[in-house]
């Protein structure tokens, strides 16, 4: 949990668990070679009582000759708010992370105990959870949040404080059974203990077993993603649907979670319901299914691919580049390098294009050319056809993923499309038998539109 020389933000509410944590870390500061800093968050929900707790913790820090820092929620929390416990927890950790950065600390220590572990497992069991949730509170989270007391029961904490002569405060709100956790602690746990005196230890051991099994499955899931998946960036991962469909349901669950984690998402709000929604989309008949997930994460099924990404990754702004004459141009938004040239047509000069090169009848083209991404209402006459086709329908028929469409450069002259890059030119601008001057357009790279996206279309369209 600690490395020599660590500066440690210690979360101290003034209750028994956090006072014990502070006392232990203070006693061991020289052995561990750590520098504890006392940090207290005032939720502002109990006028008068909150101030007394803050003063108590401040005096406690002073008695240990330790740095003290505090902050008040300032009306951000109100009694009666939905999910007030979750909001309070979120604000508390924001404060602790801020203090860690402010003091250039390496760790945040919190006072969770084995009793908290048991209560958390029961709470998640009653709400519905898989092995990830039922494995409980991790001793170390994200490499910097540590819980040194997680294997100690509260009765051991109280005995320690008594022997050390340490005082603590009692939060009156802990006696209110309205919050779900309090109801579990004050009502459900005592009933269960009548049947099983060793309840806390048993649940703790069960959580530890589930944690080991979860870690093994997470390793298996990561290995599978490394072999089968495509990591396009640290915020986007694509996995193949056919291979995914063959897996055991339990492995699918862990692969989905790992894909979300690896694409930059937080799993704290991902529930079994979200995992099942992703699996339903993967199994369904809709090739363009989408599931919006908590926070910044999103999931899309794109034909035979499952794409996990952040919502920010999906955003593509409109772009436009005007070309007034032949030359070499760079389109940074796509990104790609575009070369425009003209030449007199001869019998020996080839005019058959490819996915990266297109040839046009120059006499039909009026400068400036404009290279942009798709706009609503776009249509053209695909090469080989006689009637107009909406660009949206062309993309659908060509099985171009929705997220990729906005990144494909579109060549236009006037208000008419002459080339959907990499896919098809407009029939009206093709090189004809009587064409005298040929305009050649070449795109050297199309990094943002993957080769996989374009290769899906080559069997069903003529890319010139």
C-alpha cells in the first residue's frame, strides 16, 4: 500500500474507524517512512454537529503535529436528495484527490473495515450484482486509494482505541435507518448474526474468493481482447462480433467490462443491467445498435464489430477545405494529403482509379473545388447509375459505420458531389471517350477512416 517516502492524505471524519487509521499511521510513520496529512470533509448536513467534528479533527491533527486541511460542501448536498450517499461519496473523493494534488501526495488512505466490506457485499447482493460487485471493496483502488484497516473488524477497532486512550466522535446520522447502508448495519446485519455469529468474517472470506476469481477472469478477458480486439486509441476499442458470439456468457461479461475499462471508462456505475443491454445489442438483428452508458462511455454495434469508446471520441466537427487550383493540400481534420493535377488525355495515360485516386472530366469541373464532410441532404449519382441516391442511403448500402461517415472527405464542385473519397465518383463527372483534359485527385492517407471500414465496401462498389 505504501512506498518509502510517500506523502499520504488521510481521510479523517472523526469517527472511530478514521481516528484509528490516523493513530496507526502516525505510530508507523517512521517504520513505513510516510508523511501523513490529515484531511477532513464537512458535508454540511448537520449544523452545529459538523463544526464540532471539524474542530475535533483539527485538534487531533494538532496533537499529532500533523498538517490539517478541510473543506465544506457549501450547500452541494441537501437532506432528502436522491442518492445523497453517492453524491456525498463523490464530493468527498473529489476533495481528497484535490488535496492529494495540492500536497503532492502519492496516496489517499481511508478507514474502511471488514464490517464495511460485509455491509457493501450485502447491499450489492440486494441491489443485484455480479462477481465484480460481490468481490467487495478493494484494499487498493487505482493504485493510490488504500484501505489499511479493510481486514479488521469494528470490534477490533474499538478495542484498539480503548487501549490507546483515543477519543472519537459519533455521527448522529449513522443512527438513522433511512439510508440503505444504515438499514443494513442497524437492522439486517443483527438479524443475520443471530443465525451466524461469524457473519462478518464469512462474508469477508467470500468477497476475497470472488475477488481472486474476478482477477483471474479479468486477466483472461484482457488476453482475449489483446488477441482479438483492435485498440484504435486509449479511448476506443473494437472487438469482432463473430468471435465474441462464440464465448461463454460469463466470459462475455468480463470482456465487456474490460473493454469499457480499457477505453477509458469508470466501472463504478456500470451494473449488470448495462452489461446485459450490451449483450442484447450484440445478439440483436439491428446492425447499428447503440447503448449509452453512465458517465462518458458509449457502446455501438457496427455490423460485425462491437465498438467501445468515450462520447468525446465519437464527436467529429464539420470541416471544409477550398481548393482554387491544382496543387498539394493537407486536410488536418481527416487527416490526409490531397494532390490535384490536370493533364491532356492520351491513349497511353491510364484513367482507371482506385480507392485513393480518382479521375474526372476536367471540362465538367469548375473551381473552386471544396473538400468537406457529409451534410444533411447530400445526394449524387453513383458511377454506373442513372438516378440520384441520397448519400446516407449510399453509406447504408455500402455498410459504412455511422461513426466513420462524418470523417470521409467529400469532393464537390459548385453544389454537386464529384467523389465520395475511397468509395465512388459521380457518374456525371467520369472520364468519357470525348474527354480532352483529365483532372486527377489523389489522397495519400486516410488515417481516421480505417482500412477495415473501407474494405467492407469494395466488394459492392466500384472505388473510382
